[in-house]
C-alpha cells in the first residue's frame, strides 16, 4: 500500500523543502521505496538535491497533478510531494473535483498532510483555517520547525482547540530540530544531499568542515528519531 505525503503549509520560508529533503534522505537510509514530486516551480529544491528520485509537477494543471495519484497506484511505497507556499487552493481544486479522498480510500492509498509551521501568529492563523477546512478527512502531522522559531504557544493554542476531548481528528505533532543556520546555508550552497553533507570529505573536494559534518550528523540523528515516531504513529 502506498502513502502520499503532502509536505505543505501556506506560509513561505517555514522549512517545507527541508522536511521534504529530510524525508527523502530518511527513506534512502532506511531502504524505503519512495518517489518525489517537486511542486515548487520557483525553487525546485527537492529536484536539485535528490534529482534521481524526483520529478516536477504543476499543481495548476490536472494532467500533471494526476501523476501523483497514478504513481501511488502503480508503486508500493512513499510518494513525497514538496508543496510551495500558497498552494492550498490548487490542491483543494484537484482533491475536490476528482474526489481524491474517496478514491484513495477505495484504492487503499493513504494520505498524510505534513503541515510545517514557524512560531509566528500568521502560521497559527493559517493552520487554524486549514484544520477547520479538512477536519477529520485527512491524517495530519503538524511540524513545529525549531529552525524557524522557539516559542510555539500560538500554534499550541490552535492545536488544543482542534484536539480537545470532544474532537475527532487524526493529528500528530512533531518537532523538527533546528540545524545551525550557517551550516544549513553551506549545505545549500554546495547542493549536497544530507548524506553528502555529513559524509563527503577529502582533498580537492568542496565539503563541510569536521565540526559542520558533526553538527549535521547530530541533527540528522535527532530528526530521524522524530520521523521514526511519526511513521509508527501514522501506521497505527
């Protein structure tokens, strides 16, 4: 059975592509079959870092977006979709006009929406609207990205509102550790996968310093633990 992972969040710059890259690397290191779709036309980040496993998709064109569902039905594994900011209206249209959620239920395809947030009030308001809209029709993972903030009280208030004792919603919460900003910038500049960032070294080859590689390894270890916990919870 395949699982479609939409990596989203309406606000830009909160770390959606970082999470998509992390999930791709996690899948590779755990021998999990996966395919990636890069829906961020302006940055194409997932395609740049994991080109052998990623193809572009245009959310504004049904025939292009249809490939997500078609690949999920053709393969048995994980389909990772890196969504751009402000993509909700395009996804709404595709899901609604094609009755995608009922189709997934019929075809035994799971959908998990990973909603990535920073600690800003605008992220909290956008998350509130999204959870109101989809309520109990999707499995959610709300990811608090510590690389984009440290005080998530506004997010926590929204989550409490939607997960109270009388609410029925399939929602998991996760904390994505923050990686030292200059280290992350260097990884991006070198266009390294996270494996490359933590392992590539040698004379004549551009690479991270010893301590930068160590920071990356520690960050990956913490992040993989988060992924382990969420994947187990979602399977239940």
